[in-house]
């Protein structure tokens, strides 16, 4: 068949179209004949936007309430219990809502909700030590945090220093305490941490040939050489992931490309390398109906077990193109003894210090006054502790201070609670969003007009009695959603979220 006849979209000068046509030409012969019409029809449309709810913020991440408030038409994501496609938003984009500002949900294309759902539920609920090897901007890290109920520890790593700011911001907004953030090539972890993690997620850098271009995954022209180089890197990263996971632990490998070179071929290569030391688990069991991977890929013998991988051709679940595989490690391999790591004193680098109990305006006591609940009790329940970092108070997972583990130097760990300023201790917006359901005092509800002004960053010209001067107020909109802290001064409520 000629290229022209094959192409479902006309060829023109746009690089995205060109990328699409090239990918289509390669992939069309791989698609079962009977599925072609459905696929052709599906890729004419952009998939619905989707959100994944944050179980830590139950009172504002209720899908019923969100539907009622914004009149969204929603449909559950078939393979992710907290995921919802937004069939019709009636003009209210999820990113514009107060719930989104509070981290009540993460906006994520529905295919990207697949990888974390593949991990064994018991393992992920059992305070796991998780490595998210290529984590930025953090969509799947938030999913790992939700699935583990923010227990255990997630080491969220990305090799790109410029993408760490967004990762920190996303994790803070989600309300995750039990994570630390590092910037290293993922290839190092297998050597540094052999047989260490309960679960490893490798959401690998890939060519993004997903057949559907969306803002977060734009298609671009890609050469065969680049694709092969990516496949090499993916194989090294997957090798490192398998070394880093414990025997009995699991690795999920995922990409947002449909290129067999970066998908089934990588899995085939790793199966050949490790044989019975690893098992490719059946991903189809995690899906309502199957979306099997290709059993034969160019240049190698057919491997029927590759059917256990998941290949989301876009029409299968009305998503962008995606691939995922779940692998279990059976044996100890990697290095039998931990090699010396080229770093020291990583805990000290974050400059956490213990709170001096004699400190004036003891921060925990001040926080207890501001919030009206006992922060020490909260810390016990959540297995974290409070530390100072300069003039800031932080909640840090207790496991971070476990001297038997040598963490790599990290960029961040835990979550900021408050900062000391000239006006006294001021709580952090994201921290308040996390604990908001526990706060019953000093809530200040605003009507719709005032709430909009507040969200724009305006102060409110409202005079409160003299004795409330200096009080921190928790402003809410008319649906009882937190929209920022206010500080009562003489004749106005100062907006602290500007
Ligand atoms: C597909 S994106 C990850 C998306 C992320 N998991 C999420 O859900 O938001 C791939 C990431 O891999 C990172 N990366 C590329 N090469 C890497 C390497 N050798 N080691 C670790 N990360 C790498 C890129 O910087 C990029 O952020």
C-alpha cells in the first residue's frame, strides 16, 4: 500500500503531522486487522482530560461534590479506581478550581494512571520503600503516594536538575510527607542500592510516539538512530531498576510510546538477560479487558510471554498510546555487598536541626495554638517528626533519620509546615490544605465574590475586633474549600497567599 493510502491524516508541513504519519506507517502493520477501524476512528479525537483524586484530602476530593459544584460529566477510568475522565467540563477547566489549588486531584491523562495500579496492593500498602527512578514532573509519584497512603518512603529521582523544582512543587501540593527528592542518573541506583527497594517504578524517557498528541505528550519527528539510543538507555535503566529492587519485589516499566523497540523489545531483552531470576507477571489480570503486548518484535524470535505486557493502542481504552509491564524479581542479584557510595553526610546537607525546647515562641506550641489540634499527636500517627530548617518548620518522615540507611544527597525531604517572619509564624498553604479537615477554629467563610477577590490575591477591607489582631484565619469559599490563610491586622484581613 502506498504511504498516501495508508495515512489517515493528510501529510503537510506540520512536524506533528509528519511525526504522526511516520509513526502510523510503522505501527499500522502491527495492529490486528479487526481493530483498525476502531483505532482510526479513535485517533481523530483528543482524549478527554482526566483527574485522579487525592485520598488524603477526602472532604474536597469527593467526585460527587465536584460533579455537583462544576456540573462536570465524568466517567470512571476503567483501570484506576481514583481516576475520572471529564467527558464535559461545561467550560470549567479543572485547573481553575479551588479544589485543584488545594491538591484535591491531579490532572493526568488517563493512560498515565495505569503503571501504579499494576503494583501488588498488599505490597504497596505495607509501608514500602519505593524508588521512582524518573519521576519529574511527579504525576506518578503523587499516585504512588496516594496508593501507599503516604507511608513508608518514596525516593523520587530524576536526572534533570531543571525538572526538580516542578517535582518539589507537585509533591508539596499533593501533601506528601513521606518522600525525598534526588537528582542522579537512574543508572546509578542498581549499584548504589542493590536489593533494597520493595517497589521500583521506571516511567522511562521515551520517543512519545503515542499516535495521539496532547499538551503533555506532544509527538515529534524521531529518527531510527534516536529511537535505538533511547532503547539502549531504557534497557540500562530497567537493568538498574531490577538490581535495586529486593527479591520478591516488583518493578513496573512504562512508556508513553507505542514503539516496539522501546517497549516489548526492552522487556524481551531483560527477560533474556535474567531468565528465571525474574518473572514477567500478567498485566492483563489488572485490566477489565485485555490489551496484550506484541509477541513478536522485529529482529528476535517470538516470545509468547510478552502477551503479559500491556499495550494501550489508543482505541482500547480511549487513551493516548501507552505501554507498561510488571516484573517480579525472584533472586538476589546486583551486588551481594553494598559498594561504597561516593557521598557522605547526606542528612546533614538538608540542614535539619532539632527544635530547641527552650526556644521562645516554641514553634510546635505556636502551631498547636494556630491550628487548634495537637501536632505531636499528628506526627505520631503519620510517623513523621518536626525539624527546623533555617527559619522554617518541616515535617520529615521518621525513616529519614534511620541511621542504618545511607540516603543519597537529596534536594528535599518531607514537607514545610510554616515559616517564621516578622509577623510571627505563618503556616504554609499546602500544609494547611493537608490538615484542613482537622482544623475547626478560625475558619472564615467568604461568599463567592469575596472568595474570587481572595483567590486573586487581594486583601479584604474587613475590620475585626481589636482582640483578634494578629490571629491567623483560614479562609474558605462557599463550598468550605480552603483558599488561603489571612492575617488580621487593624482594618483589614491581609492575604498571606499572595
Ligand atoms: C516520562 S518522563 C517521567 C514522567 C513522570 N514519571 C510523571 O509521571 O510525571 C521521563 C523522565 O525521565 C527523566 N530522565 C531521562 N533520563 C534519565 C536517567 N538516565 N535517569 C533518570 N531520569 C531520567 C527525564 O528528565 C524525565 O523527567
